[in-house]
C-alpha cells in the first residue's frame, strides 16, 4: 500500500489494485516506505474531567476514512507524566465515548486515542489532559455584605474563587430570578437600574470538572428619605433651668434610621448612635437652636430644627400702690404693680387677695378691689 494512493480499492480490503509509479533517475528514494504509516487521520479527542467519583469522560469524532476500509475500533491510551502511554481500553467502531473510572483524585492524567481497521492503527491523537476533581471550588463574596443597604439603584459585586484540582472554568452571576450571566474568569460585576426593595444576588463558581459552588447575599435598595420629628422641647418653648433633654422620633419606609447627628446653635455636629435623645447641660440664658439629622441605612437623611429659650432668672416685681402698711378708710382699693425681666420677658401676672385662689390677670398691671372688709389684707 502507499500512503498517498488510496484508489482503486474495489473489495475494500485496504489494498490498492493499481501500480504506483515513481518518476526519477532510478535511484529515487520512496518517501513513503512500507512501514508503520497512518492510513487516515486520527480521531479528534476531547477529555472532560468530572466531579466526585464518575471518572474522566473521553469523547471523540469519527475520522475521515479517505476511502480506506471501515474502522474496526478505537484504542485508548493513558499515562501520568512523565511515564509512557499504556493501553487502557479498546472500544468498538460505534463507540464515541468512554468513561475512565477508578482514578486517583487530583492526579493529572494524559490521554490519547487511535483508530484501527483490519490493516493498521492510525497515529495517536493529540494528547489531552483530564483530572478527577473530588473537591468543590472555593468561593467568597467580598462585596456587598449580606444585608447591606444602598441609597442608589446600582450594586457592585466582587468575589474571589479558587480550585486546587481541576481549576476554575468560569463564574456565573444572577440577581433575583433572572437568568444566570456567564462572566468567564472575571470576578466583578455591576447591576444597574435596580428597583427599590430587597434583591437576592447569587454568584456561582464552576470548576473544569463541572463542580459548582454557589453563594448568595441579600441587599436592599432604599433611595427614599427617612422622617424625623423633634418631640421635646417643642419649638418656641421656654424652660426655666439650664438643662434639658432633646428627644425625637424617626422612621423609614424600607430600612431603619440608625445614625443621628445633633447640632446646638449652629455648632459642630455630634454623632449619636442607637438612641433618640441627647442631654443638654450648662445652657446659657437666652434663645437656642437645635438641629437633629437622621440617616437611614442607605445614607439618605432628613432633619428637623427647633428653637427654645432658657430663662432661669426670676423677674423683678414691685407693687407701686398701695404702699406697705397703708391704713385706708376706703373699702375700695386699687392695686398697681410693675415688673421687668432680662430673659424671656413678662408673660403674664397672677393675683390673689389674702388666701383666695390665684387669678390670671394677663398682662394687666392693676386691679381694683371692691368692698373690702375691715381688717388687715395681704
């Protein structure tokens, strides 16, 4: 037979029924001597490493016979580096797949395949590697943290993964019930235009043996502002001591208001965590301004502001008439007084005679007493 002469072969026995002519000067050397020569190209081999105990899966395609006799089978060879190949299996002509089982986990196996007919065995296929992987890939989501709240409608996801046996083949990512997105070996991905509310993000690492590891994190998109109301002191309140406690109420529709800041009289903001009150001490006389800012977990904020006055000094009050100890022969007596205050000013006066009930006289500064009985009066 001749490698470059395949026809005619009427009986299909692999022997050409024709003379092979060679041009030359009588000393031409046959470039295709009748020795071990491939009659056709070897199969195209593919090896898939498997996870757990299945084994390495070998698959191949039937080669072009180029007019030669039908293939009678395939020979499968295996080696571990740097040893030589050894025959591990011979399959029939219709087999296009073979599972090499009972392998040692983590060993780098090399495979090659040939095809044979009644006359000859082809050259071996290109060498392929396969690894039995008994460990799932490791995976860690670096950001976002589980339960993290975002005040914007986008989320940046970052992760790391590894596989010490077959190696990472690719990563996939998904959000909620949407389709998985294959990202190759990239370890970052960003989601945009997310709706407000909770979202579930999953990251999958797939090794070359088909083993998968999946991790997930829950995130919350909260772009709305919280609400905050200062409850005490109320706006415009006047207090008579130089200490008070500022209290407030805050809420948020999606997340929670976790952090507060308070400013007194446009001073620096003081950070307050996990409490809805703050004590003010050593307040000076006069008007004060308080501003409280509340931040939700998404970084959105709201504020409320009130003013109050500290007036801890009593007003000065004096009676103009009658004078102390007056002896009057008139049963009708007009009482007159005046007062001044250096703080909040005079709000009102209350009056009583002897041990009677106090009477609110507003801002009036006199009162006419009628038909007083004889005797001493206060």
